[in-house]
C-alpha cells in the first residue's frame, strides 16, 4: 500500500522543469480538436459558423491552458496526474467528436451540444480538483480555486447548459456570453494564488500549441486537394501556403517567443503570474485563432485550384472565406503586436498596421484569383515579419547603446565607452 501511494502521489516541479513526453501525448487530442474546429467552419462557411467556431475554440483553449498551468507546478508524468491527463484526453476526444454537430445536431444520435457541454464541464472540474489535491498546504491557491469555481466555472457552465437546449442565434449568444464570463472571471480573479514554477516549461508548452495550430494550416491544405489530381497550380498554391505558414512561424519563434520567455524568467511572484496570464493565456489565443481562420481560407484556395471541374484559376474566394484568409493573418499579427507591447513596451507599428490592413482586406480578396490572393498574402506577410525584425533589432541596439547615444545618434567617445 505504501508503494502504491508513493506511485500515485503528485510530484512538484522545479524551476528547471521541461516539457515531458506525457504532455506531448496529451496534446495529441488537441491536434484533432483544432482540426475539427476548421472542419466546423468549412462544412458550411458563414459568419454564424465562424463566430461559433471561435467560441468553441475559446472553450477548447481554456481546457488546454488549465492543464498547461497545472503541469507547470506538478509533473505530468507522475502517477496521479498522468492518470488525470489520460482521463481528460478521453473526455476531450468526445468533445472533439461533437464539434462538427455542436450548432446543427444531426438526428439519430446523442445530443451533440449537451454532450459537448457536459464533457467541457468535466474537464474544468477535473482541473480544479487536481489543483486542490496538488497543494494541500497552499491556502492562497485554495482560496483562488474557490473563487475560480464560483466566478469562472459555475456561471459559464450554467449558460452553456441553457444554450445547449436552444439552437441558432440564441445558442450562440448564450455560449458567447459564457466565454465572456469565463475569461472575465479569470482576469478579475487576478494572479494571487497561481504559480509559475518553471518559465522555460511554460514558454515551451505554449510554443508547442502554436506549432500544433500551424500544423493544422498545412493539414488543411492537404485536405483541400484530397481526391484531386496534382497540377502545376496545385503545387504553386501549396508552396504559397507553406511560405505563409513559415512567415507566421518565423514571427513567433524568432521574434516573439524568446523575448517573452526572457521577460517571464526575470519576474517573480504575482508579477510573473500576471505576465504569464496576460501574454500566454490571453494573448496566445489570438495567435491560435488567427492560424485556424487562415487555415479555412488556405483550404478553400487549394480546393478551388485543384477542382478544375467546378472552378477556373481566375475564380476568387467569396464571402466569409475570402475574409478568413487575410483576416486570420490579421488576427495573428495583432495578437503578436500585443505580445510585443506587453513584453517590451515597444510600439510594434509594422505588425499593428499590417494586422489592421489584413483585417480590412477581405473585400479585395474577393476581386482577385484565389491563387494570386494567397501568393500575395504570403509575400506581404514575409515582408512584414522581416520589417518588424529589423526595427526590433534596431530598437535593441539603441537600448544597449544607452539613452544619450540613441537620442542624439552620435558615436560613443572613449570616456563614455
């Protein structure tokens, strides 16, 4: 019995803790979940479906974030928590299976909206219970967990349950309200009680989820051409889509991620927790949402280019799909700009301007061939990322040189050197 209790106990992490294989295994169900969100939009593209898919994504994001925080204070490969993770994986898999029917339940099976809500609630309860068990002597954390349950779990879950009994706009509005209450409750609840033991682990976990989202954009292109013959146009569109994904990857992993991790490492206590909440929990969601939106547009571009029987190469994208191609990149760029601002205090003018322009470019996408729109977007995104990188490097050099040299622009003298 002593051996079993030892195997089952939760093990606290150290400040040098890194991502474990158990957490990579846990992420596999979220790969499928994000794919299902794209499928939800692609099945019947409309503004209603896009907003609904973003609501579903926000709920799934909360499920993932909850255990990213927990895995930072307790080892995910320890006996008790690993068992919880496998249980959550099974529940999230059910959630993912329900996603395509969550706003249009097909007759003859279990009610998908209700199933989605019940499983989502189970994940949130398992998270709170695991946190409670993991820190028996932490009074501040337990007080925070009680507030979280009362402010950010029970009220949203009630709205989700009520919404699952309705359909159409009523369901969407109730679920959107649940997301607002949930996220607002966590933000108002503050940083007291939560912990970030290992900044390296926390940053790495969120980098991995960005990789998962970018992987979905590539998978979406493959799904778009599935069943169609390969042509020169298909290869060109695939290359343009890959270039676009590479640009978004470069922006995050070469320009955002390292700076954010460095800032997180330099903080401690509630300041570290608040920074982690702002930059990773809240501001990484626009990055993931932007990639998922863009993946919808990329999928439709590849489908139109490949399906020569129904579309010509001069055919543009239409409606909300046209907006999602550039709008997704716009959401990503604005999220990146907010991360830069929160991390360094600098004004990322190139990213912010590019993000606003991409959000407004939907009507233009509907005027040019889909392949041309994708190629231009990939080129512009690469240029914006490069421009931001150069300005960021220049700002860093000026900061290292000192305020007097940066302001006046003169060479340092021997005395100042």
